[in-house]
C-alpha cells in the first residue's frame, strides 16, 4: 500500500500544489454537509485519486476537499468507507495513511451514532473519550502499515484529552451541550438488537456505531492527535419507540446540522497548541 499512498500524494500535489494541512476531517453519515460552512479551495473525487474508491452508502459523497480557515489548510474527506461494505480494511486504512502522508497532525473523526445512555436525546453531540472495538478483528493486523507504527501500539489515550476539552468549550460558547462518552464500534450493517444494546450499556458504552474506531486506532498508532465527535442520530434499539432506519439517521443529522457546522467551523479555525 505504501507505493499507492506515495502515488496518491504525488497526484494530489500535482493537482493542488504543496500544502501543510494541520487538521484532516473525516465526515461520517450525516456530516458531509458541514462542508457548506467553508469556502472550498479545491475538490477531487475519491475515484480520481490512486488507491481510493467511492463509498457505496447514501450520504457519503466521496470527495476530498481542501479548505482554508484563518490561514490554516484543512483536508476534508467527505464520506468514508465502512467494513460492512465488504472490501476489507484497506479502504478504511487508506484515508488515514494518506492524511498522515500529506502532513496531518490532528485527525477529526465524525459519525452518526445510536444513543445508549439515558442522558442522550436525538440530535445531541458526544465527544469520544474512548471506544470499545467490537469489530471482527483489528485494522493493524498483518504487516505493519507504516514504519512509524509500532508492532504493539499503546492505546491508553486514543482520543486526545486537550482536544476533547476544546470541543466542549466551543460547544459551551455557543450554548451547545456536548456530552462525553465511550463509543462502541460494530461491523454492521444490521442495527443492534435490544438485548445487545442492554449488554453494551452494561459494558460502559454510551453510544454505538459502525465506524471511527479503526481510523482512530491507526491514527493513534501513527502518533497523530485524534478527536472524535458523534451526532446521536437515533436512540439505540430498545431505547426508542420506533424501528431504526438509515433515513431517520440522515433526517436527524439534517436537524442537528446548524450546531454541527458551528462546532466544526470554530474548531478548525483555531491553532491547536498541543505537543507532538
């Protein structure tokens, strides 16, 4: 994969010239429209970039954007691949490795999640304190993805505490409540059963979804600072009164979009004074 990453970097630099993106944002389900808050500099479809492919799920546009905020260049991956799409780990690994190769220091991961905690309502935001990886396997299995990744990466603090606090402060400044919690990652594509949700709650999970943890594990292993933000787009199975559907998740994200935009826009406009 290393040769393909290098080819993708050369292609992007040929299209956009050289740039230094401190932050890269990966947009999960319902988050793609936050890009409306930015003045886009450049856009490239994933399918044009060597090694990347278009997501197959509704709401994931499959575009790489270069935007600017307060003289900061930011990469935005408008859409992600998921393990349940059946193509293995490589499409999930690739954007993180590409962001790292392009100079990213902070990886901002977003997702739509089912609320397990009784404190959550549809449309709430949750910053990830930690995760439980219940996906089948681990994205770091096999030959080491990158020379900077140790064989046995530490995961004591996958999600940077300083960045978590910054997000919560940003939310507070806009009267937006941002919860802290643990995210449980499953492969999907089926939603969880009520019995599973009860079990996950007993294990300490506050929200559940089908992404994010693999990307966070890879970025953390590379030494990047990781921050994650969930939109609670539905109450998990057995917590709400209605059957779950992807459309309901998309609709909930549309309603929450104004506050999602505010938080993302302010976070990316700041210089993050953290140690690397």
